[in-house]
C-alpha cells in the first residue's frame, strides 16, 4: 500500500526543525544555525521509502513579528498548514510558554492531526521529558507524543513509521531519488545565508538578505555563482565586508566548500554587499529580495 502526503514541521525558533528535516531526508537541504530565523521561508524535503513518499515542510520559527519580514514569515507558517496532511509540532522539554499556547490555538483551528515531537532528549533526563508530555497533553489533543533527538537520530525510525500510518493512500509526487522540489538556486541561496549566521554576530545575520544574481555552469563544469548581500545600514555593510575584506573572504570560503559538497561540482563564488535601507519594513524591497 503506497502512502503519500505533506508533513509541516512547526515550532518556536531553535527547536531543531531544520536539523530534523535534514536528518530525515538524509542530506543537508535546510540551513542550520543556533541563531533564530535561519529559516525564513518554507524549505521542502522529500523522503521516499517502500511505504511511500513524505514531503516535509520546514517552516520559519514561530515568533512574535516585529516587522514586515516577521509578518511574512508567520504567514509562511500558516500557508504551510493549509496543504498539510499532518503536523509535527516540535518542542523541547520544559513548561509551555505563551508562544506554545498560541501555536496550540493555531493547530486547533487547522483541524489537522498533530504529532508532538519532543526534541533534544539526548540532552534532557527522562524526568524532565515525561512532565513536558503531560503539560502539552493539556494544551492540545495530539495523535502521538514522540520524544526524539534530531541530532543523533534517536526514535526517528518510530517517528517515520507512525507518520506513514497516518498519511493518506496515494502515489508518489516525485521520483524516488529526488530530495527536494525546490530548485538549486533557492537551496544555494539558503546555504550561503546560513554562513552569514555562522560567521557574524549581533544584528548582522537578521538584517541580511541574500540574492543569487547569476547561477551558471561553465563548459569546464565549474559552477559560477554571483550573490549579493543586502543589509539595512552602511555600518552593517562595513562589518560584513570586514577589515580589508577579511569577513567577506571568510564567508565566501566556508560557503564555497559547502556548495561544492552540495552540488558535487567545483564552484566559483563571488559575493558583494549593498545597502537596502529598512528593507525588512519596505514591501517593495521585500519583493525585490524574494520575500513575497
């Protein structure tokens, strides 16, 4: 019996949504960082097994919006629920806070079946995990409560097995060797932006957008990628470039290595920076930068 369906992964920032999807799919598709807002749009990954095909939707961290970018990200979460067959509500052990209450209300309104996925059980004793399950049970009637570790893979086999049980019958949407339905240009953009999170601090990662200006493969097989970073202030531009271009060189080096691993080809990567004042609050700028 073939199963096929969409699973949306939601939760507050930094609960491990992208790490979980990457682990389930078996390769790095979504950017991962210990800083919030690494994922801004919905990133989709595909798992195909004998039982059927699961399309995972890794959503931005659920948070209180502070600007138009935040509003757009929250809308992306809501859109990801509209076409889903099942939801992974991802949390870490601890008492539910205001955001979790808001997510519970959103999930109740959706009417979708929900798995509560309690992450990071490798870091918390069982004595803290079990009370968390009881507290979340009071918030929402979930179909399953599954403690996992997205990082080391604990109980992910159980999660996938239970997922197939709850998905509708259907034929695969994509070929069995396809890992995402998003084009390479989008995924390359995500991987480059991830390196800004790893290499910079303070407000720089959150105020930086990445746009791929050119993505071509030369006759010799080398992939040429030209990308521009947009920041909100001239002072941020100077920080991102660094003294004598050192910071930009650092980002470029780590990004190129990641891209060569992802594309399995040699990469020539050229980066530069421009200032787009207040782009996070400007509808026209958001559209130019791909947030629409």
